[in-house]
């Protein structure tokens, strides 16, 4: 067990070292892509925490927008520093999620899915129709760039390091939550809810807790995204983004912590490769989703286990000399 943890620690350290060096060998456009990819990793992992309870929502992209709009309003209209608005954006997203828990978690499964979509669209329509203070369809532009001494976060490489630090710390917290007693209880709520209730587990509280925590971290992701873009609009967080999040998690796999990360990385790279094929992108994503459900129901994360199982099977069937 200790050796396994040491190997995992070394691999993670090597990955972080590679990520810190990588931007210096990329073009400007690819540096932008790396920033958004890192943010997407936090989005899918925070969404996966919500799915641990067995509930799949369609509001996660809107909660990302809640964090983004919160930071935009605080920095643009109140002159609050980015470093203060960043945690506040997550707190506000979590607070709104806590309020939404009361109506949403009276529903389950399909009804929860539709209810979360309706709640998300209601929030997004407020951003569109209330020009003050949300700016309507044009949103809010001219967002402040983070300031820290002489570091110029307007440049992509320093901003990538900022995103990498925030995302890494967030992933560590999310991983610790999943491997804690709370995470084990969330799994129990998903797979054996009646049994969990029979031993005194309040399933409503744990579903709400996962939803609130996931909203907090995706609110941070929204803030990181819009402060790099310099603008926030309602269309940035519509249902199309939510569909991408769903596909990333399903194709990557949601049974392990790293499955959603694999899905986000692989499909984001694919999306970058086919970004000139706007007409064919929906068809390509649809085909990938169908193929994943048909041939890889456990997602890309199951490929290593399948390969290992295949080799073990082959070694056992080899004839004895």
C-alpha cells in the first residue's frame, strides 16, 4: 500500500512538473487552449461529485455562470479585488445551490433532471432580461485582470500557473472528500439508498451536500474562465455547455476520480482538432457518445482494466510446456 501511494505521488509530481514546463513550448493559441482545458477538468470533477449520489443535473453549467457573474459584479461594479471575489464567487454559487436544494431534491432521477434544467434556465433568463446589473444578452465586459505584484496575468503563461494552482488545490480537496467518510456515504446513497436510510443516513442531506460542494468549485471555475476572457455573457453557460459536460463525464467514465478527467482531456483535444468542422461536430460527438455507451459503458477509464484482464486471461490459457 505504501509503495502504491509512493508511485502515485511520483506520477502526480511528474505530471505537474510537465504541465508547468509545457506552456513554454506551445504557441499562443495552444496556451489559451491549455488554460481552458485545465478549467474544464475542475468543471467535470466537481460535476462528478454531484453524480456520486446517483442524481444527474442539468444546472451545473449555470452554477458555473453564477460564480462568473458574481465575480464580474464584485470586481466591475464594487471594485473588489479578484483575490477576494474568487472565493466569494464559489460561496455565492454554493448558497444559491443550497436554496435550490429544497425544491429540487424533492424530486429524483428523471424529474430531478428536468427540474434542474428548469431552475437553470430561470437563472439564465434573469441574466438575459435584467440589463441592470447583468448587462442583458451583451453581458458584462472589461473585467479586471488579477494583480499580484509585478506578475502580468494578462499573459497566458502566468494566468495558466494561477489556474493550475487553483485547480490542483481544488482537486486535492475534492479527492479528499470522496475518499473520506462523506464520500463513502455518497456512494452508499447512490447504490443502496434504502439500506443507507435504514441505518440512519439522511439521504436528502447528503445529496444536498454534494450539490452544494460541486456548485462551490464550479463557481471557482467560472470565475477563472471569465476573468481570462475579460467578459461574461449568458450564452457562455447555456445548455450546449451542459451537454459537453455530460458527454465528457460519460465518455471518460464516472466510477473513478480520474475517469471524468480523462474524458475532459481526450474530448477537449479532439474538439480542438475538429474545430474547423462546425457542421459535423454534433454528429461526431453523438457518434462518440453512442459508441461509448455501446462498447465502453464504463468509459475510457475501463480500458486499462480491460487490457490487464485480457493479458491475464491469455496467460492462463497458454498451454503448459
